[in-house]
């Protein structure tokens, strides 16, 4: 993912979290994965949710912040709660896009 993002021309915008989120969605979608962005629930809106047969990945994307901040938001806002009754393994993923490097700066993956 880092390599792919780094290969995008610096002439393109990619100057905010929504640009990063759109590219992130397109990568997973083109690979044939069922991913939704800005997935609404009664308690908030997760940036991205990747649905696999046995696992649900709830992802929070940050722009020039940190993966830790992203994970903290998942916890603080309860983004895993809507998926806790589906019987699947739950994984939270915090990802930070570093605008100076124009790729993912850091990420953390934590099984819930």
C-alpha cells in the first residue's frame, strides 16, 4: 500500500483525508474486496470497514496525525460496537497518511 500510494504523481491533489480515503477505497474495491467508507451506524461513522467472510476490519484514517490517534478514535466513538454481534473476528486498524512523504506514515493493527 505504501509503494502504491507513493507512486501517485505529486501533481494530483491528495491534500486531505478525503483524498486519501478515496484512493484507499479504490485500491481495496479494485482488488474485489467488499469495503465501505463513511459507514454510518447509530453511534457514528467509521472511515472504512472491510468485510471479509470471517473478519471485519474497522479502519480509521488520519492525515498528518498518528495511527495511535486513529485507534483511540475507534475506541472513543465505539466504532466496533455495530459489528460485535456478527460472530466475526473484529480488528481495528489505525492508519496515518504522511503528506510530506505522500504515503502511509504509520499504521497499527489491533485485534479486538
